[in-house]
């Protein structure tokens, strides 16, 4: 039996969809328009971006597209959204921890380079647990 979720549920789901669509845009830039990023970052940062392994782009793609699909299914009030957010969270952890720990980005950019990865991880954690809570409350079928 499903229950009607509060208005805040739909607001959160729409904001999450917009957030994840920005991730899709970043995925596109990083894989198809890397040269356009060159003008906005230092040469050292760009070198790090260029040196990322191919698997990084694959995992990044999985992260953003499962996040978008999870948001769409959350808006459709489907239980599988929680599983997709779980996949997205795992892949976000892989790419962001790799970015922070396996590259020299913190040496190149300093402490400011940790802000966005931590924000991305926090949002992924929130969406996973929020969707699990929505499932337990009967908002998803």
C-alpha cells in the first residue's frame, strides 16, 4: 500500500534531478569537450584531468546516469529508485575518492579542491537514504 508523499518529496526529487543533470553535463564536458575546460582551470589541473584513466569516465557515467534515472523513478514513485541511488552512491565514492586520493589535485589546487567532491558525496548519501526512507514510508510502489 502506498501513501501520498508530502510536497517536499517532489521538491527534493526535482532538485535532485536538476543536480544530476548538471552531473550529466559535466560528464559530457569531461569526455567530449575537454578542450573547453582548458581555459577555466590551471595547466596543472588540466593535466590531471587529461591523465584520468578510461575506467574513471565509465564509472563517472554510471554514477550520473543512475542518479538521473533514480530521480526520474523517484518522481514516478518507484521502489527501484533506491537501488539506483545505491549504485550511484557506490560509483560516486569510487570516482571522488580516486580524484582526491590518487591524483595530485590537492597539491595543485589546495584545500578548495576537496569542497566539490565532498558535496557530491554528501548529496549521493542523502539521496540514497532519502529514497530508502521514502520506500519504508510507503511513498514508493
